[in-house]
């Protein structure tokens, strides 16, 4: 934990997401907009929030995310990876096994 928040960097294809988790009610802000405003109907938003469901931390953290590069799917994958790494930083022993079994800690190396 750095200060009062946890930090994680996620990558997918050419997208890079910098995720900061703060204790809160579950609000997710991507580049100054809500998750729904940023992605619209382009992706399934439950895939992005999967790390919270796997670790039973839904509604416990607010996520402030800066993402750049790539398209919608690459950005979504980078955000998911960044959230998983930030959650791992907040509770290394308790969440590592669940995140690893769900395949959320490994970077997807596929590039276009």
C-alpha cells in the first residue's frame, strides 16, 4: 500500500492501464469518465470487474484508472490486469491464489 491507496499497472496488446485503488463504494473512473461512458456497449463490463468478484471485494474500493493505447478490448484487458495487480498489493496472501487460478495475474502476451 502506498499512502492510502494501492497501485497496479496492467498491459494488454498495446494498451497500458495505471490503476489506483482507494477504499470506497465501488466507483470506477476511467480517464475522467465512468466505466460505462468510456466503453459504452463495446465490451462486457463484467469482464473488466472480474478481479473484484474473484476476491470478494466488490464495492470495497474505488478505482481511478488512466488507460492509453490500443482499442476497446485491449484497454479492457489492461484494466482487468491492473486491477488484479493492485488487489494483489492490498492483500498478497489472501488474494494471490484466487487471482492466479482465475488467470488474472499473467499478462496476455499475444500481440497483433
